[in-house]
């Protein structure tokens, strides 16, 4: 299991394909804060709720200087279906080989229905304008997470 990130350390850079196959990199967002959130699978109830919550609050977040990138191990084609079906406005990127999930400490052992399994750990990392980790939350809940995030970031 990868180590979890801590505030102050550089956020691992990445370039991943979005739902249209267009490369999206963290470095492109330098000068703005970025909320990078990691979720297990597109088109599942919890992940849909979380993505819709981010979409519903995107203007508010953007107005406060935040960009939002959702990362999952899904293929771009599945992300495109997810985006279309749910009318998502948030940028979704595909980390099929899980390298970015691991670099951010968002892949490893977790409890699921009382069992220990290996998979995506629902996590959110806020990267500052300089590319450093400002906040890192692990094992977050899908429902209510965006509201808590807005409160924690004082937005």
C-alpha cells in the first residue's frame, strides 16, 4: 500500500486521459488550487452521488479558485458514459494502471462490509497553487463529503 500524502509535500504530478481521451495533467493547473478526488467506480450509486455533488458545487468551487479532477481506474469510455448519463461537469480522468491512485495513497487495503479488500480508497487531496499538498483526507464518505469539504475549506 502506498504511503498517504501529508500537507506540505509536493503532490505527485500526473497526466491521464479524460473521458474523451484528452490528456489532463496536474501541472496544467499550476497557479490554481486543485481538488483531486479518488473514487472506486463510475456508474455506481456512491460514486454517482459524489460526482453529482461536485458538479452541483462546481461554480462555487471555481469561484473560490478551485479546479476539480475526479480520478478512477475506469477506462475513458466508461467515464464518457458516466458523464453523459449523469450530466457531469467535473473533469473525470482514467487511471487504468492505478499508478496515480497508488502515488496518492488512494489504493490499498480497506474494509468493505466488514471484510478486508484491496481497492480504491475514496480520498480527496487539495493541491495548492504551487503544486504542494494542502489537505489530504482518506476513507471519506461519498454522501455528504462535498458539503464537508466546502465547510473545511471555508467556501
